[in-house]
């Protein structure tokens, strides 16, 4: 789907969608609880549905309701299972150690760039602790064997999702410890995992939970406001453990001309913050290397986005430098990346000419209703 946006500021009220990060975690905890859980999650997306599909493959009964999901826990895992992760990195990296802990012969299906995204050092640690992993085809991964109890260690510099996956696995096992070596990236996501597990002490279900609002996607509307739109944004908890809550502070810094922003704990915010930086006084984003391993190479796709709209940016090593610019419109390739598509849409609100987005349907990964909301708030596109 390609769309062309006529520049226009946005106005109105927005109810922020539920947190994808928290939804993954609560669904997994609920699937291994001692009794059913009612999960309030007012909207879903492709990534959340991938986790739901994988948990069903392992024996959970998960029914969609008007308000979210009813999760009936897994009572007996199957000997073999096929788990369709679609394009969700979180789903694959969380479910792989879980399958290992259960001793299920699991075949994981992967689409898009997921098959090329890294699994090392999780792969090596799981094999060291009792599992065998292989790639039967380019888009499949098979895990056999069973993880054993003991002392686990993993480098924290590649992905916090590896750590979360092992934490979930260990919650199903006995006598395990986990040591994180190296530099821990995206620690707030580990905090989210600890908080989710704490809601299910000894795997006891709390019965009823509500998924909180998503700061990652709320960041697009917050940035629209920073660029001149007038939106009332509801559903964001300022006390949230979500790392992307930092968007408030970073937008303030960009407005004040503070030039350096670390992306270490907020990699998902870089596309939209780059738009904000270009529209303000520019910025230098450090610790960007992991952005190359996302749904797109987000270093390259952010640079391409800004240059397509009349801006300028350059990457050197672990640094992305965004120059101040006036967006003049142009054609942006989403690179099948939801955050690039949405960032381009917000940039279009302050462009002097039309903005065409190629592959605009990429938003389905995290925010299927984004374009409907954009239009409801005054966005003009065809």
C-alpha cells in the first residue's frame, strides 16, 4: 500500500494503544500460570498475535474477548510443535528458551528479516545447556532437547530479549541462575520482564490484568505535538517502567538544542526522534549499532527517510548525526518497517510538499489502526 500525504497539522484526542512489550510478557506469564487470566488489551497487532499463536501451539487456550484475551494456561505441552513467529523478534527470542525449558521438539517459522536477525549468543548458551538448534531451511529454526538446570551466562550487549527469554525459561525450571556479562543494553526491558514475573508469583495468576499504554507508539503523537500539532494524548503512565518513556525528556532536550542523545536504552525511538531533531536544531545519536539489526537497517533507513524529505544525516561507526532541515516533501520507502512508516507520517505534518510513503501497510506490525487514527486527527492522504 502506497499513500500520499498532503501536509497538515493534527488536532484532537488520542487514546494510546496497549504496550506491545508488556502484552508479550503478560501473555507468556498467563500461559504458564496456575489458573485463567483475563487480560485487558484493547488493541492487538501482528507481533502480539504471533506470541498468541505460539502459546496456542504449546497448548494454551487463548480466546479473544471484547476487551482483550482470556488465557487458559498450558496443562501439558505437546511433544512437537510448530511456532509461527511471523516477523516478531520478541516472539522468537522469548519463545525459543521456553521451548527449550519444556523439552518440546519445536520448529519456528520466520518471515521478513527475522530469519537474518541475530540469535547469538543465545543459540550457543542454549546448546551448552542441553538443547540442539539447527536451521532446516532459511526461514525455519528447529530446537530439540531440553535445557538443564544450572548456571547460565549471556552477553547483554546484543539484545535484552535473549535475557528475557532465559528469565521466562528459568521461571519454569528449578535451580537456575543467570549472569549477564558485558554491557547490558536496554535494561528497562529487563525491568519490564521482572515486573511481569512479579505479577505471577510462583506462577500464580492474579486473575485480571490490564496492559498499560505504549510509550513507543505514543512517541509518534508526542513528537507531532512537539512539531506544532495540538493533540491530547491519553493512556500513558508517567511512572511506567517502559524505557521509551524517555521520549519526554529527549524531546525537551532537542527543543533546547542539547545535541547528544544515547540510543542505548531507546533504540526504537531513533526514527521518530531523528525526525524531531531534523525539524529542530539537529542532534547526534550515539550507541546506534544495534539499530542495524531491526526490522530494517534502521541506520540506513532513517538516513534515507530524512534525505528523501530534504534533510541530511550521516552515520560514522556507532554515531548518527542529524542536521537541522526544513522538510520539503518527497517519497519515503518504509523498508517494511513500521517505525519508518510512522515517522515519515509525522514528518509529513510539517513538510512544505506532499509525502509519499511506499509500503505504508508496515504499520500493521505494531499499530494496525495508525492510518485510521491519523486521518481522524486531521491527517490528509490518499
